[in-house]
């Protein structure tokens, strides 16, 4: 009796151990073949009034690019979807404990989910398989590079924080046919994204929030699942390459007030600094978008500093003009005095020559006349000498009057010159104080706005 029992037990154990199951057995049982289009034509429900519940999830793997000029957000994400096919089920005990199989994705129906903000299709190869469990639950995972549009607020650039949305919804199925619910809540999605994040570039990932919304159109409602990604810019690169150079140029422009005004170096220096600011403004034009709801603070920062430097240049031109005008007046006055001095000298020489000629004539008359006419000649000589002395005194008086007038003119021009230099110094001092106070107040205001 005992040998027979052992023999039967051996047959049973050997029969169980020799049973072999394959994934194809499950597919044959489900009649899931390439030619069978039953599982991929219609929504996988036995009753059309039942809505298909799709659980979706997005994990942020990397931040590839954020372009402010075109307002595009380019992340690399892991997207997963889960739904149930009511027509698929099997008993794992009948198939050696097989609980799940993978099949090509074109063999089964898939929800027509897409990202509303996506503006360019992903060129990377998609995942070709779906995972099917014994109770009909289907899992689909996809990693993709998303080029999406994002409405950015660059008012506080480069100390800005951006919030970009990725909205997942169905293309044709309304809320009565497909319900989209999140697989993970906001805190879990944020935690998973931080754990798997590989690269962020110049941005710092802050959080990811998940919320549901409805879109109504043509008397129908579509359910949307919105993932909002909040990122913050790391401003160090822009501060070093842009903000600090402009601030240094402003300091140089302030230091130029200590350069002498009567030289041309100050004017040339200010023009050079102004041209350097213009080059930085061209670089800023390539960064910021052409349209924005608010004027970026960095644009205000650059334009105000540019305007202050322009006013400083105009003030330098005015002061230089006043000083050059004084120099020209002084030079003209010196030339006029020199001409008058030469004219007086020429007249004196003419008077002396005339006196010598008169004496020569008198000597000749005296030699030619007879001795008896000596008394008459002496009287004439005495009269002529008296006349010459009178003319000489009149000439001296006229020259003194001319010298007096010249001194009055010289003193008048000197007073005007002193007055012009005085106003030039006053204008320069007043503008320097105004310039420094305006710069300090503006910098305090702009940095408070950036960090508020």
C-alpha cells in the first residue's frame, strides 16, 4: 500500500513541476493578437456610460532651457499614465502566477492625452511597450523632451521667479468619457523631482504643484490636469556680466568730475563711457523679450543710468564752453592791447622824426641867411619850439586818455571773465551734488524693487 501512495505522489509532483507557462499563453487566452482590432478601436469599457479613469503623473528630470526672448520652457520629463481595460483579465493561478505582461502599444487602446503648451513634437524615440496586469490595469511610461510655451514675467530680471504650466488633457474625449486624476500629489511630485533631478542650468527648481481644472467649449467640458513648475533664476552670471559693469561705468563717470574742465580729456572720457553703456544695452536687447506687461527693472536701471551719463556729458559741454569763452576773451584783449601799444610807439617815432626834420631845416636856413638876419631867425626858432612843445603835450594827453579807456575795458572784461568762471564752478558743484544724490536714491530704489 505504501509503495502505491509514494508512486501516486511522485506522479502528481512531477506533473506539476513539468507544467510550463508563457506570455503567449496569456495572449492566446485573451485573443490579443496583431490582427485583432477589438482592443484598440474603441474606449475599453463594457458600458459606454462608464467613464475611463486615467491616472497621470509627471516627474521633472531636467531643466534643459528657458528662453526669455521666445518665452519657451524646455524640460525633460518622465510621464506616466494608468487606466483600466474592462475587457482584459485572467487568473494568474492558471498561468503559473503570471500577473503582468508587456505588449506593443499599437495593440491596445490608449487615451489621447497631450500637453496643451507643447509647441513642437518630440523627436526622441517613444517607448514601444505597454504593461498589462491580470486585472486589466494598463501602465504606460514615456520620457520626453517638451518644448512648451510659458508666459514669463521678466519684470525683476535677473532676480525673477517663473512659473510654467504643463496642462495634460484629452483631445476629443470630454469629461463624461475620460476622467484625468493625478497619481501623486504636489508634495510627492516635488520630492520625486528633486530626487531624480540631473541638471538645472542657471535655474533652481523650487516646487511642482498639481491641480485639476475644466475647459468648456461648444457645450462640452474637458478635464485638465495642470502641473505648475516653479523655478528661480540664479542671478550670479548676469550680475557679474551685466549689472556690475554698468555700475562700474557709473562710478567712472562720477570720478570724471575730478578731471580738469579746461582740458579735452574729460569730454572724451565721458563720451567713451557713454558708448560702452550703449554696447551693453545692445546685449540686453538680445536677452529680454520684445513685449512685456511691465517694463523690466533692468531696462529701467540701464536707461536711467544712460540718461544720467548723458546729462553729465551735456553739463561738461556747458562748463567747457564757458571756460573756453573766457580764454578767448582774454586772448582777444591781449591782442588788442598789444596793437594799441604798437600804434602809440609808432606815433612817438613819427613825432621825434618830425622834430629832427624841423631842426635840420632850421640849421639849413641859418647857414644860408646873412648875418644881419640872425635876430629874426632866433625869434622864429623860439616860436617854433613853443609850438612843438604844445603839440607834444596834446599828444601825451591823448595817449593818456586812450590808456585810461583801455584800462577800463580791460577791467570790464576781467570782471566778466571772473563772473563766467564763477558760474562755471557753481554749475559744476551743483550738478555734482545733484548727480551723487540722484544716483544713490535711484540705486536704493531699484535694489529694493528687485528684492521686494
